[in-house]
């Protein structure tokens, strides 16, 4: 079904890939280094690199996009750093805080803020319920051969020939200030598609199969996935988009696909024929790895709780139901601990698994083709009058309009399904939260714990399994009994899609790049500026305020998603939620030690504010006589095995900083995004790779000469556990650019940019 090449791979026009081995360079009359330049990715990266060095890229993007739980913080940061106008098209969508019910007026206040900023700085503003961020980008922004940076992790438009990346807000701030996105040239992994999907197999099935094959090994981590091969031409563009958006869950950096007449037609349908360009690898190209996918062999898939990589075929699950449910419960204990009683075995009736909810939504599931196929499976049936419910969210108003015109909307509603407006809520826990202990099947992007809206800390837990729209519809037709779409024996009508651009023309504010400096920005009472961030001192004394040993810690666990989204414009208030799902005492502990730093900065005596600091100081000075509160910062750090999987949200790092955090310590970082967010908020991304931890929660760590180590680009340094004397251990910082080191020294990106104002 899926094969991962152990070595790199050569791809020649019209041929299947060949695993790299000695002598192939002579055979192809081409060195690997030259053949690497023949990928689609190389040509796009080269065209956007502003430096002379292709080994280390300084990229400028063509367009930017954000939604309403990220754009306030981004613009506030950019304003504090000297923003005068948006230098490239910047689209502000409103698809996350669309439900203006939580916290009074604060969600709509953010929308008004966004509209006023689009006017003042020359941007584009998409009102709530018009489109989810990524569908609007597909319909209106993507261009073959171009690059887009978005402050959402699922910024992926590779199927349209656009190399797009999802990053934390500070990386967009850099672009808004005319700076660059700086990365080493990434490895490019080919994804060779051959065959053709079986009837009933949808894009989410292909995506989950790929995620299941590559995630655990990190095969494509921080790399570019380049989709090639004859199988690409067998897929519609909607189908390709459905696979492409899920590449985020592999932890790759970005994606790009070869383009063809079907992509050209997509652009023509959307009135943008001029934005199409044929993209193909050159005659002979070399890839740093290869994922070989036989589309014909993939069957309907399900990703069981609590990760998109926890994959099985639906057939396999039904055949080995109780054994797999045992495995799910064992894995769940790692994430949930003993806080709640968790089982899915109560969903089994007469040997069949029943679910309580189905959701087809957002940038992954809300496409036109997905919804039309679901309607065909459900036509003339009923989802029933019992526990099971089905909600469908078209990804944009133009899609919704076409479903209404061609009768699909009526077909769906007649079954008992509810069709709602464009909204990302079900994907991050702000819409269609299931009942406690319920199981929801969703064609959305993630199924992390609590991401569907339950609150573990309050004893609530429901769970999500990811599936393709077609199998969700087949399950709905069987009133919640888990069913693969391959059991559907009807046909798919495949109606033609007609895009009505007047919907956006009538409602979306587009400045056409013209800024109006005299426009006054509208601030709601919840929109607050970032607090002052101190510079990195000579030395650090850090208390370990959280210790997490889960194999992977998601950004949802570092800062919860759904219930916090309305507070993303208020750094102080949002920080109260930090690590609340993994370490409920973290905020209190971090605040306690932060009192010492506040006192230090104000010229007061820290040990009068924090008990135990006096003893720590005495022990350190016994070996480091020059240590004083004038040269030593006080704060907190956390340890996690592998933090940062999932969302691009910068708040996973910034909340720790607001609470006085100076560092994370990890075995490795799950994504580049999270490590970048740490650095941009002045948080040291320490690595500790030895098996035995030398410290525990509550311990103090002394890190001497940290300012010097960062300034000189040292990759390793000696730290000390302060407990009955000083016990040394080694921390690593890894490779950093000069700009990253300067950001850390200045304390955060805002301080860094203030230097140049």
C-alpha cells in the first residue's frame, strides 16, 4: 500500500522512482546535487530566496493570511515593532471566533479590529461565516509557483501549485516588517502516487494512510513533500486538496504537487486563469526520500483517538474490534492519566461499533465534492431520531450557494443532517462538542484530546476518530453503526461546480493594497498590548514548574484551544490557561517564581518575595562568587519529551513567557513551528538527550553565562541542579541563525525590532 524508501530516490520522466545506490549518478550523467535542483520545490524556493546562498534560505512570501484568533496578536506585535502598511497582500479571515457568544462582545470586537486594520494598513478582510481561512486562500489567493505564509498550521495549498507554510505569528510579523523567513534548505521527499482510488475511498483515507506510515518515524519531519507520479492525474483537484491539507499532520514543512489541466480548470472556474502555471519536476530529479503510494490498495481508514497517526482500516477495526479498543484505551491513559474513566467498549452493540456524532467540516472536509458525495450516499435515507447527529459545514459561502442551487443542500437536510455556515469550530473545540463519553467521527484535521471541546480538568471527556466524508455518510445512513463507504452500492453524481465570485465582491473588504493611514484602529476592552519583556540576563536561575513525560505534547495541551480562543487578544488573561490540561498547578507555580524576577527588575530584594531563593543564592555563590541578582534573571522552565505537535499557535510559547518563562527543555521539538515560536518569544529551546533526567519538577536550575553562550553561538553549555550543592549537566541549544540569537538576547521579537526603529 505505502512504501518508504530507506535511501534517497531518483525519478526520471515516465519511469517509476529508483532507490539511490552506487553508480546511479554515472547512469543518469548527473550528480545528486544537480539533480536536487530539478524538483518543483527547488525552483519555487530559489525564486523566493533573497540571499545568494541556497543552503540557507532567506525567503519572502507573496501573500500572507491569518484568522481571528491570530491576527490581533500579529498586528499588535507588528505595530509595536514599527508597522506602517502591509507590504504584501494580507488576508484577515474570521472563521474561528465566529460565534460571538463567549465573553460578551470580545469576539466581535476582534472582528471590528481586523476590519479597521485592513483599512488602515491596506489588507483584505473576510467577514465571519463567509469562508474558512484555507478555502478562501484556495479560491482567491493561490497561484502556481508562488508562496503563501499563514498563521495556521494547515496552511497548505500545494495541490494548486502554491508552496504554503503554516507558522506562528511572529514569522508573519517579520514578513510584515519586510524581513525574511530564514531556514536551512529543507530536504525534499517525493510522494509518488500510482494507481487509482477504489470506489468509496476518499482523500482523507489516502491522507490518513500516509500519516500512519510516516509520522512515528519522522520520515518527512520539517521536509517538503512533493507529490508526483501518474496517480496525481487520476485525482480531481478537490480530492488532491483533501490529501494536501492533511500533510500538516505528518509534521512536514510544506507541500507541492505537480500541476496539470485539472488544476488549470480550477483556476479558470474561479476566474483566475492567469494564476495557473504548469509545474513538473525536470527530466531527472533526485529526492532525499520517497513515499511510494499505490492508491488502488488503500481502503477506508479511521484514525482512532487521540492522534491522526493512530490509524487502522475500518475493515481491520471491525474485524479486531475489542483488541483495538484495548490498545486505544492504553494509549489514552498516556494522555489522560487517571483523571477520568475512559473506555470505548460501551459503544459496542452486537459486535458493532456505534458512534454518537458525525461532522464533515472545515478546510479538510467542507469541500464541494466531499459534500456532494455524502449527499449521494445519504439520499433517500434518514440519520434517525436517536443519539446520532450529523453536522456539515461547507468551507465557503460560494460552496454553500452552489449546494443550494443544485439541490444537494435539500437532499442533506431531508435526512436529518444540519448544514451550517463556514466555521472552523469543530476542528478546535468551539462547535458541536459531543456529550461526555461520546465518540464523534469527523472529516476534520485533528483528533487530539479535548480538541472537540470537552474539558479533562472538569471531568469531561469525549473523543474523536478521523474518517473520510464518504464513510461518515455511510455510517450516518446506518444510524451511527460504523460503516465503510465501500459498502455503498450506488453512484456518485459528481455535479459540476460553478463558482459565484459576486458573493465575495459584495461582502469582502479588499483595499487593493491601498493603505489609509488616517483610519483609527478600533480596540475592544479585551484587546491588550503585550507586557514588557526583559532582555536575556548574564545568568539564569530557573525553577522547573512542569514535567511532562508523554511521548508527544501537543500545542492544545500547552495552551487549550476551544475555550481560550476568545482570549487570544489578551495576553495576560490567556496566560491563565497555560498547561491547564497537563499541569493544572503550572500557572500558580510560574507566578510564584515570577515574583522574584519582578522584584529584581524593580530593584527590590527577590528572596523577600519568594521563599527558598536565599538558600539557592547561597549555594550558587559558594561556587560562583560573582553571581548576584543584578546579573541573574529568575524565572521558570518546563520539561517535556517532545513538545509542540499540532497547531502553529504562538500562544503555546508566549503564555509561558508572559508568566516569566525563560526556556523549554525537551528531548526534541515536535515541529519547527514550535521551536521558532519559543525563540521569537525569547524562550531558550534547550535540548537534553541523556536518558536519565538530572532534575525534577520543583528543582532549581542555574545556568551561568547564558548570555555569553547565546552571543557566541555555543551549541552546548553546562547547567547545574541547585540542591545540596551544584550538580552539573549538559544542555544543548542546537543550530541558530544570528538573528535568532539576537532575538533571544533582546528578550523577544518585539524588543529586537525596537532596536531598528
